[in-house]
C-alpha cells in the first residue's frame, strides 16, 4: 500500500479529487453523487487503481465540503450537513466564522481518521455484523431516529415531531416502494417519482431563508472577533475528546448499515452530544459541541459505508452504490474474493481514505481564512447569486423545470415554517428517512406473512423500539435561552 502512494500521479489524483469534492459539496444543489456519476465515464481509460483513488477522494471531499455553506449561509451543501447548520451558522453570525469552520474541519478529520482505522482493522467482522440486521431492525432504527427528532434544534418536542411528520407526508407522493402503485400524484406525470431531495433541501434552507430576509431588515453579522481563527490549538480540543470519539464511533457504526448513511449518523451523534452535555441549552445557538458532533459523525460514515462495499459488495450509501458500479466497470468483483484476487484495489480504497482526509483538512484549513469572509458579504449582493445557484442546482438535477417549481414551493413552505418557529432540520430528516422505513417495513411484512410480531420478538428491533419509546415518554425539560444564562 505504501508503494502506491509514493506515486506522484496517485497523490495528484487524491488532491484533485478532494478539491473537486470540497467545491461541489459546498455548493447547494450539487452533490457528491452527481460529481462521481459525472466523473465515472472519464475513468474508463484509467487504470482501476487510479480510478478508485480519484472517486474515493471525491467522496471524502464532498461530504466534508457541505459544512462550508452550512456554516456561512445556513444552506447545507449536502444532506449530511443539515445538523451543522443548527450551530455553525449562529456561531458565524456571532462573529466567529473562522472558529466555526475550524471546529468543523478538525472534527471532520478526526471522524474520517477513526472510521479509516475501523475500515482498516475491522472491515470483514463489521460487515458480517451488519448482515445480521433484517428489515424489521432497519425499520426500528428509523423509528428510533424519528424519536430523536424531538430533541433537534431550538424547538419544543411537539414542534420537532410535527416537523418530522410533515417531512414524512412530503415523502409520500410517487411510487409505492412495495406495490409499485402511484399515490398522491394528482395526475401529474412529473410527480411519479415523488419530490427529489435536492430541490426540497434547497427550497427549505436557501429560498426560505431569502424570503425570510426580504421581509426583515438586513441583520449584519457581528464583526469578526480579532481572535477568530480557523486554527484551533490542540489544548482547546482536549475538552471535546469524548464527544469526538463518541460521535465518530456512532457515525462509523451507522455508516456500516446499508442504505442508512450520514443523515441518521449526524442526527444520532448530535442528539447523544446534547444529552451528555453540561450545557444542552446552547445547542442551536452556536454550540461548539454541536458542530463537532455533527461533522465528526457525518465524515465517519464514509469509512463505515465503504466496509460493506468492499467486504460484501453491498453499498452502504447512495455514493457507494455509484462506486460499486465503478468497481464492476473496471472488472473488479466486490466481496470476499476482492481481498484475494485484487488486494491492490483494497489498498487503494483504504489508503485513499486516509490520505484524502489529511488533504481535506489541509486544503480547508488553509482556505478557511478567505472562505470565512463570505459571511460578511452584504445581502443585496449575495442573495441574487444564491438564487441563481439554487435555480441552476435544482434544474441540473434532472433537467426538469418541475424540480425548479418544487424548490420554489418548498421555499414558501420553509418561509412559513420559519415564521411559525417550526424547525426545518426534523422536516428534512423525516423526508429522507420515510422511504427507508416504508421499504424495510414492507419487506419485513412480506417475509413474515403480514405479521408485525417480529418487531417485538427480534431482540435488536425490540431494543430500538424500547429506547425510542423511552425518549418520547421522557418528561421534557424547560430549556433556558442564552440570555437567561447571564446573571
């Protein structure tokens, strides 16, 4: 493996892939999946190892790049960065954009390194463990994630659950995952595939924010603190080591679960950090712990998602599904035989995971000083540019104007939710997880002959459900506002 990464060509491909991934991840409307899918044809004439190096580096960079727009513009560049908006943006508005980016970049590095270590040491055992979970366990896991929505953002439990329920309703139109029947399409052919995630995401967070700003006076971000820096000394990381390791572990384990991905990973880590924090009331108002939990977890899911890909030939996320196609395209068969027949491919994937995380850290840390200045751009200049980017991002997804109208419609919904203090993050998480829950529940019911009993008779499924019920039944404590803490 060492010999592979002493090659200038390989190192150049890692830097190129990581830089492209960061750039695409930072632009709302563009995704790592889109980037890798577009780059895949370009790898036809490349050696298999070089192709894998480029594509995996893009994957690492894209997941990391989402924190830039999430922190500075409150627009998650990737779905995995949704939780980062809750604390990254308030910290940037409070005059510390550099520190917010520094925390996110450092946490991303730690999450990536932890998941790389697990990928290197435990690929086969953890992949075998993930196959023990059936559709009922996956449904129960999503049910647990929905229960965690009650603690997301600066909202009451009822509003968090309401937002999650609205997200589930928005995921209903389209084709039924089990029967293939159309539902809630109202005779509109373009709705047969349902609402796509990217237009919904852009509408809620970007267009909704712009509509909110139009009806209010421009609120300038505070002047950057003279000590605001993206470089954070090692001693300032020491109080966060438990949060870093816990969140990275959660992200890695959840990343192993096929089809679950970074969305549940960052949510679960964020909720765990809040419950174990001495200052839970700061979450949603610029909490360093919140940024660290979200970013370390969503980057850790990268290594976790690669485990079932190389060990079982089973994609752990949408992007790894594209990578699976890349492996097959280059004549490589993912699964146990890959370790014996093409060990150089395994070395390329694992080695790129390590080097790309270091490259991501250096590129983003060096550029953070200039990137942070974006938060100081006046709204009258920034808003038109953001709108153009959003329109292009929504249209570029499938080349359909329908997606643009969906984006505008959800922009109005986002504006209304902001006005009535209903949190946006639970809505998006509910929208993302509803199809996962429905698909696995239907698969489980078909396997059990229509019986729901396995939800309670299978130990892992029962454990998830009991934990979810406990979280929902727990008495809600009154949260203090930051101004109430000053005495």
